[in-house]
């Protein structure tokens, strides 16, 4: 997944982080929600039963990128 960077003052950074936190979002999700059109169609995921374990799991929508442990590690690297 590409990464965007931009410059902000210390006060702007605090305001962005607080706005994200108040909405229970991480900064990336908050900025995407502010920057992208609200009516963008999202791919549909669904709850299915795992044939291996019998547990209910979320089946990713077609075309959804694969989530790897490396991507999770990268996402969590900036988590407070």
C-alpha cells in the first residue's frame, strides 16, 4: 500500500491526532474519511463459517488486497 506524507505544524498534528482519536479512528483512516468522497462504493465482505475450524470469519470482498503479517507489522509500527 502506498504511503503519503505531508508537513504539518505541531499544533496541526495534535489537532489531527485528537480528531482521529475522538472518532475512534487511526490517523490514516481519519484522513481518508476526510479526503475521499463519502459515497464511494465499498466492496462487500460477508460473514461465513470456516470449513477448517467451524468458526465464523469475515470473507474478504473480491479484489481486496491480501493482508500479510508484514503489512500488519507496518501498520502497527506507528501505533501509539
